[in-house]
């Protein structure tokens, strides 16, 4: 809901003021998008491997390695976002420079915080999966995957909004 409210505020603010400043988005955002989509793929692959393992059995290293790879790709995405902010800062675009740059920073920071929350959740799930292979941890992997896929979809939405509005 917060992203919908921010989108609405951005559309109203852009149309109501002559101080809206369009700028070129860092190209790194597109590479970051691929990294985030790849992380969703590795998490889904891992979720399926873990779900297919018989209860009480030792989970395969393949299923666990997908969770680790998802963590690495998620951290890479967040690091890429920070680098993109630094690229904009090098161009003189900061949070308070213009309304358009303010919305860019707010959207990407808020999404980044949600991704960090997802990473914390993945660490917790990985810990639970490593301790037991029962139904609880498997359900946790499913819930984490659902959240992570939602973050991917949300990022794609934000990227379209930023490309078309900023």
C-alpha cells in the first residue's frame, strides 16, 4: 500500500509543479533487475528441491546451495542499488535536489529495506532448514519464496514507474 500511495503522490506532484526534473536512470538498475530476477529463480529452484525431498531425510546440498546463492544475489542487488545512488550523487542528484530525485531515492530505499528484510528472513529459513527437514521449515521456505517473488514483481513495477516518470 505504501508503494501505491507513493506512486499516486509522485503522479500528482509531477503534474502539479514546474520544478519536476527528468534525469537519466543509472544503467546499473537494469543489471540489478537481472540479478534480482536470477535470485528469484535460484530461490524457486531451491524451494522445489527442498519440497521434493522426503520428510525426515537429509536435505540435498543442491537445495541448500540455492538458498545460499539467493542470499548472495540479494546482497549483490542491494550493493548495486547503493552504487546506483552514488552514481546519481556524482551527477549532483541527491534526495533534496529535485522532487523527481527524491521520489527515486524514496522508492529505491524503501524497496531496498524490504529486500534486506527478505534477506534476514532467508537467513532464518536457512537456519531452520539446516536444523530439521520437517514440514515447518519447508513451509517457511515456501513463505520466503512467495515474499521474494513479490519483491521481484514490485521491483519490476517500480522500474517501469521510474523509467516512465523520472
